[in-house]
């Protein structure tokens, strides 16, 4: 399946805030149409890694290559859904204007991505009046607006009820047919159901391909023991 | 009221009141959505330092205040971009230091004592043609900025991290916002006073925020609401011979209370 070269390469990446080392010697390859989940303890460096990929934090030169280049221009091919989408709820702005934010105004594309995430009925609704799950969909639509090849999501379901979470991941599964997905999540059932790769980030990275893992950890009654799995994912191979 | 309009000072007061209302409506909307109300308040108070220095050195007061307020705004821009977590402390710092500098220089200036009250509440009835020209110019500059960069300002205000991902120069627009806020405050100090500016930068915006569906409509709805407060306040001030700035603020406050009673707090 992965005979082509990686679209995202992270090699020997170290990163520190002030003097506190956050990430140490991170090496990671992501291929086209991967569904990679980043897990790990809070403060382990998951969000930091995502921000480094996005260029929101300065990465050491040549440690991150996207589409085989370090040029900032490729960043326009990455869509990003930030963690906290409950900011500025009083802000007077309609869903469609959030979607088109910071880019050229193109209502046709905006309506198309709103339909893609199932929010076409709320095109002109004020953002603060939407539920957490609906707002998350708007943020995904905003990330899709520039037609990205890679979609990065930082805990997209942290403020959403269980049904809403399931819907978001179903949507990501659909999107995964067209693009690579990298998502930070604590939810192991999500990992088992949707992901094909897992990277456990705790200063260092431990990388797993899920196909082998699933075999290893499926018990006789086909149940996967999540606790054991979590311990396993954290172990350095 | 109609016969009052035949006086030039009254015409000037009306024009100035309307201009300040719309400037405050537009800038206040940006200031509120960016959570910079006390930052703007800090710059406004710091500007008093400019008044003191101008008096002492004999510079035109308008020029001294403008330069001082812009320096304060740039200082705050640097602080905010570098040390966001300590921003409250620095607001307090420029707020108090600016005023202290102003008071010391007024003390040192022989023979002349500027009235602190007129700085706080302004005197809208003493607006000159020159003041109106400056206000008109600032209004024009703000309209041009909106025409050129509305989408960028919207993105920076709503989600600055995402804006920077989209290639928008967040630092530039943040600094621009602070400098325009400083100019707004300076222009308004002489005319309506510092306290009224802060009231006009917040009360109409609170009401508009609840009814507007976009930042742009919020700006102009705020402008109309502020104009209503200003006109009614001026009329009360003229009819009952009361301080104009205080009348305008009370009209605004009472309207706000009525609005909250009607719509509920949120």
C-alpha cells in the first residue's frame, strides 16, 4: 500500500520552550490517505508537534518536510481545526463567514464545504447560536475551504457529546477517502475503529501501524483490551 | 432645540458628536471583540502624560497628546505580542505612569493649570472647526482601512492563530488596531472627554453585539446607537443646562439598563 514516498516527513526533530524540552528526536513518516492518531499524556507534546507542522511554532530547519519541501508555500495545502472552538461565542459572525475567513471570498466553495459537513442549513446562523458539535463542523468546513491535502485536527471531539463525536469521526472517515488525516485524540475506540496508524507522543514518539497491533491485542472473544493497548502504545519498541 | 442650532458652537457640537459616535462605534466594535477595552482605557489615560508634556514644552497640545498616545499604543503592542500573560500589569503601568507624568509636568508649568475635569468629561460645546477637521480625517482613515482590510481585521479579531495560518500579518493588524484606538481616544479626549469615550466604546457595542449578524453591521449599528445617545444627551444638556458628557453617559446607561430588562442578560 505504501510504495509511494511519504507526504510528511519529520526527522530528528527536537523542540524546547525556553529550556524545557518538549519533543526529543521525533521521527515520523506520514503517507497519502493515512489516518494517523496522535495520542499521549497531556503536556506530552502532541499539540506542540501539530503547531510545528503548521509553522505556528518555529521548527528547526529541514526537520519537517511536507510534500518533500520545507517551503512555507505548501502550508496552504494543510487544513487545521484547532482545539478550542468555544472562543468568542458572542462574536457577531455567520457560519459562512467563519468558513471563508482569511481567504478569498468564494460563496460557491463555501456552500459546497458546508454541505460536505452537513451544515448547509446553518449557512447564515450566528456562530454562537450553534451547538458544540455543529460549531466543530463549521471549523472543519473552514479547514476544507482551501481544498487541503492533509487535515490536522487537535482533539476535535473534546467538547462534544457521544453522538456528536461519532458523527464527527464518520465525517472524518469520509474525508479520509480524499485526504490524509492527522488527529489528536484520547479516545481509543476511535483509534481502533478509524485509524490506520498511531503515534504515541510523550517527549519521544512511539509509532505503530494498527494492522499488526489489532491482531496482537484481540483476545479470543475478539474484544480488544483498551488498558493493555494503551500501555502497549506507550512502550518504546 | 431648533433655535439652538443657529449657534455655530451648537452646530459644531452636533457634527462632532456624530463623528465621534461613528468613530467610537467602529473602533469600539473592534476593541470589544478583541477584548482590548482596558487596553484602550490604559492608552487613553496614558495620553494625559502627553497633555502635560505639551503644556510644559509649549508644543501644540493636540500634537503632544497624539505622539504620546501612539508611543503608548506601540509599547502596548510590543508587550502584548511578546508577553501576553502579563498584559494586565502593563496596562496598569502605562495607565498610572502616563497620568503621573502628566500631573508632574502640569505642576512644573508656570502659571497655567489645565482643568482635569475637562480632560475627563471634555467640553463638546467648545469644539472648534479645526477639531472637526481632525475628526473627519480620522473617520476617513478608518473607513479606508475598513475598505482595504476588513476581511483581514475580521480574521485577526475572530481567530488570530488561524489568521496567521492564512498568511495574514497578525502583528501588523494588531498594531494598526492599537494605533487607531489611540488616535480615536486622542481626538475624543478634547471633545467629549476620556470617560465618555470609554462609555461610547462599550455601551453601544454591547447592545449592537446582541442584534448584529456581522462585525461590519455591528460597527454601524453601534455608530447609530451612539449617535442617538449623543443627540439625546446634548438635547437634555441644552434644555436643563447640565454637563453634556454626563448627560450623554446617563442616556447611554439608562438605555442599556432598559435593553437588558427587555432582552435579559446573556
